[in-house]
């Protein structure tokens, strides 16, 4: 075959010319024979390493020419050898010739004819990374360092984070105005609401946080809108309808997103479990797993196809959830700060003005400037966080809630404190004004923590059990009896009711009277100032009155142990020389294992109901108790 007139690239055995690739065969006479391998030309223009901070995936950037059309695309290195990317990326008209060995030769020809291949690194995550010039902060538009925007940094974030894009850092009057607008976020709602959110914005960029925030409340109270304003500090393109995460997404998607949103706020919107009880339980379980992983700085372990261990990828951002339903579990609540919003908490007028500023990029410009200021100070700020967290945590120990709560308050306050240091250094405000704002933020955080602790206390399994048990007794779904099986003192508060009926005296006069009847199953016995429960029956009765999603899932054996640990039991027993949680109590002549409570723990005394019970003591009926 005659050689084409215009030779573009040649490498020993291969030739690319006229938009095609050929193999070269040398004949006996020294003449060369060109055998076509493809009807297109292709060359590798870049060898790309795409890193998420733990793993790097290699890909080849290929430029292909078919006719008068040029296409540039990327092929994972692992897929290049299979050559099945040709039709997918170049189109249906592209083909490899059907001669023997053509595909194998083409696979060799393309790299050999590509000449000098550029080496590039693309970052596939947000947040800080150390470069030759120091710390730089990655976002979808590139990176920000100590001198501002950093050139020649490529960042590719997934579609959900496409709006995670920061502008050039600003200075002067524009910066002062942006800082003032950012502080204005604190006035959109009570400080117990805005102080934690404000602190979370600035704390999120300081590195991994072992907690999350949850904005909870019924629909229509601007939860998502308030969360969106916080997210718009990381990109003006976000809004309440375009947030990076949603609880309707799959668990694996959210795990990947939380890993890539490094050193940033991550809003996961609209936690409203729906469906059957099993569906609701699954949604709670998956949400709990994500938030718990964030709180523990842990991730799900995985194996590669060759059974080797892959790096664990925990959440690396600070998650802020919104939803109409609270998360379950005392230990999970310890890793959260739940902020309950009520109607009227968020000012609609102020919210509208804030949304306009956020959409104009005012908040994201403030963040960009903050990151530029922080970059040369990042190491010392990390050290300060470790040291000041101890002091701040000790200051917050007046809180009586979960042991993690003071540390959570300390982290959020440190975030706000770091921002106000930046504001003072930028000459946007004097120190005394910054101190005034910080005092309000501290008080707001303490108020939020106190409200959260009350919520945790209500949801704690032992307290929840006692609350549900009282509801079961009050509603007549269960009752207590006396230890001899008869009507107890204060029967009307113990699940008994007066039933009126007609009775005749000596067959002549008809009168109305009443008698006490037990309602529901018997779950325990009253003996003076003591109550003795059968745990399993009481737990079953408690769950019978629970609404969907609020039933206790804790096993009876664990509940008994927790009740003892919480010192809610009056006494415990002994068996064969060993202490036990239950005590043996003689009930109507039989020895029964029971949990021993002080009466006021479950049934506060009510003199009126006791007196009313006494009125009918001669007409008591033990019913089926």
C-alpha cells in the first residue's frame, strides 16, 4: 500500500495520518506496507491522577479525530486496554478494522504515537490540602491560598457539589460589608437557633468535627431556607431547592458525599421517614449510621476485588440535617445538637433580605476572604483549637446533659471566635464589638445545648419507658393491682375506672352506684410506697401506646440494666450470693421476679383520687387482675 502524502505522527511500527492510524509492515525489499487499524486518529494528551485525598485513580485524557470532528474525553486506565471505550466516546461511526490483531496493535499504537504526555493531578474533594506553597483550600472553581486564588489547580466535584464554588477573595470596603452581612445571619432568629449554625459555618473549615447539627420542626417554618443560607457561604449557587444532600438519597451516596465534602458544611435536607414501620426503621437506621460515623470519625470498611483492604472513608465535613422528625437513640443524640424551630422563630422579612445577599455572592465572598486569612494560620489555629477546646469545655460543664455536649459547645464557639478574630484583623470591627457578639453567641449556644439536653432526657430509653408506662396507665391500657390481687390504694391513678350501674335495694328502690374495674393487663403491683413491675409486661404495655416511630426497641434485659445504672430502681435482689437487678416479691401467694421502684417514680400521689377510691372501697371489684 502506498504511503499517504501527509504524515502527521510516526513511531517505528505505527503511523497516524489523514485522520487514521496504520501499522507498518516492512517487506523483504525494504518497502513499507501500511495496514489501517482504525478509521479515526487518537492520542493520549494527558495522564491524569484523580485523588480524593486517600486514593488516586488514574485515567487517560484522549483526543480523538473522526472526519472533521474532534472529541476529548477521559478513560479510566483500567478500561483503556479493553478498547470498549471507542464507540462510547467517539461515536457509532468509529471502528477498528476487522483484520487479525488490529485491536491489539491499536492498543499499542495510541500511546506510542501520543508523543509527550502531560502529567496532571485533579482533586476530587473539597477542603484543605498542603501544596508546595503552603495550605490551599479546594473548591469547584480551583483553590484559595494565602495570596488568594491559586492558579493551575484542577478540582472536579460531583454534581451534587457543583455549586461548591468560591469567588476571588475581596479586600477593603467590600470585605467589611461582606463581614457585616455575614454577622447579620445571627439576627434572623433567636440566638439559640442562629448561634450554633453560625459557629458551624466557621468551625467546619477548621478540620473534622465529631458532631452534627439537626434543624428540626414541622413544615413551613423555614428550616431548609435557613440551612441553605449557611450553605451559600460555600457557593452562591446553592439555595433551599438546590442543596447538596437529601435524606431521600441512598445511604452509599450520602456516605460518599460526606467524605468528599472535606472541611466544609454539608446540608442533608428533609429527614421525613415514610412508609411502613419497617421502612421508617430502615431510614432511621441509615441516617443514624451516617451521623454516628461522623461523630466517631469512622467509616465503613471495604475490600477490593482482590480481597485487600481499601482505605476507610469516614465523613470529613460537618453535617447539618433538616427534617420534621428527630433522630433516635441516646448515644446518637450525644453526637448531635438538635435545634428545635417553632413557627415565628425565623423572620420572613429578614430571611428574604438575607437570601438576596446570599444569591449575590456576599456570603461566599466573606468565606473566600476568611479562607485566605486562615491559610497561613491554619497550623497554629489547629493547635489553638486543641488547647482552647479544653478551656471552653470546662467552662461549659455547667450543662447537665450528655458528656459530649460541652465539647460540642466548645467547638462551635471556637469556630465563631476564629471568625471574629478574622473580622478584627481585617479592621471590619473593633475588639470590644467582637467581644460583645461573642458573649451573645456563647449564651445562645448554652441555651441551645440546654434545650437539646432536655430533648435527650425525654428520649433517653429509661425516661421514655417511664413516660410511656404512665401514659398506658393513665389511658387505661394497663393497670396496677395491690399485692394481694385486689384494688390498690389510689386505684383511679393506677389504671382503674369507676363503672356506674343500677342496683336495687330489697327489690324495691333502684339507685345508681359504681364500682372500680381494672383496665388493660396487670403490669405491676402497688405496696404502700413501693411499686413492683414485671418488666416484659410493662415494656409491652408502654410500646402499645407509642405512636409510630417512637416505640422502644431496647430489649428488656438491656432496659433492666439501664434502669439500675440510672439509679431508678429502689432496691435490687440477690440470688445464690450474687446481686441481681430483679427482686423476688410475693404476689397473691406466688413468688415473682419484679423490678422494685419507689412509688413516686411512676405514680406521684394524688390525694383526691385516693379519697375517691376510699369512697368505693366496699364496692371494689378485682375484675381480671
